[in-house]
């Protein structure tokens, strides 16, 4: 169960954010509306939400998930693979330190973005991507081991981040998309495949038995509801334009 979340308001500079989506520029006013609804959804799931102010120097800074990993036993500041995002970690540290007195760090010899990390109980799957490398993943696994947690690296070739194609919905249920549908590292899970034309919805978020689902993906929504979960749709169109998914917009712990 989660009790808290940390979010950061979008900045006007988000129009200059990193993107491979080719979906056009985000509408800032609409992004702010969608972000507020996202916060409302977190609160509906019972979370106390810490809302951090926008920081214009970092266009992608609303995607707080990438710059820190919050586990039940420790907090870890990452070292993002995207050069333009590396300064974001210092801005998230103060907010995290209120809840985690001792913060671990990935040093600059390796790269990790937490969008590449999926937690299943006490194990952390770490996707190797353009944003997360073997050095960073090895550092992360060593930090986790200090806290009696485990980690393993996941080879992949098609996804921006691991959680672009995976969402763990607890109870051994795993949403998958693309190369993750048949990935050998996840054969033990009950895999629920998201159709290719709705792949964005593979990044849905389980929070206290409710699953947040991006709005506009009816087949994915139906599949998740068929599993017995309560669902809450959240419009994400402006963040999708910046390659951002539902999990990216918060740190949940």
C-alpha cells in the first residue's frame, strides 16, 4: 500500500522537453489541467500529495519518477542518462529528505532513470536503455543489496523506458506491450497484453487496488477492468507528446 506521492507542476518550458513522439507541441494550459486531475486521482486513491513548484530551467522536470527511486527501505537519487535532466536530482532531494533521512546516490560514472525500474515486492527489474546503462544498473543493484533488496537487469531494444512497456498490477498480474509480451524475464507473471494500437496504456499505475489508466484507450481499460480492478481514467495527451506516461508524473511511496 502507498500512503504518499510527490509531484512537480509542469513548467512553461515543457514545450522544449525531450520527445520522440512526433505528436506536436504540448498545450501548457491543458497540461496544467491534466496534471491537476492527476493529483486529484492520487488523492482519490488515498495518497497525501506533496506538490512541488515548477522549475523553468528543466523542461522535463514534471516527470519526477526518473530522478529518484523510492523503496520501502531507502531512497536513491539517480543519474539520468539524458544530459538535460541531470540537474533535476538536486531539486528533488529536499522533498525526499523529509521522508528518507539517508539518501543513496548513483554516481556520475553510470546512468539510471527510474522510468526503467519496476518494483515487484522486494525485487527491482532494471531495463537497460539509452537512459540506463550497465554501470548505473550495477550501482543500483549494489545499493539495493545493502538494504536487503534485490535487482536484475533486463535487456531490451525497442522501448524508451522499461515501464513504457510494462506495468505491475500486483497479484502477479503484469500489463505488457511490444517486446515485453514475450520477454523471457517475465514468464512467471500472468501477462495481460495491450494491443499495439493502445501501447501507451501499458503504462498504467496500480495504487491501493485502483489502477490509473490513461484516457482514450478503451480496449486496455476493459482488459484491466476484466481483471477485477477499480479503474480511474486520467487524460494524458499533453504528457504523451513528451514521451511521458502516468507513472512518470509521481513518486509513490
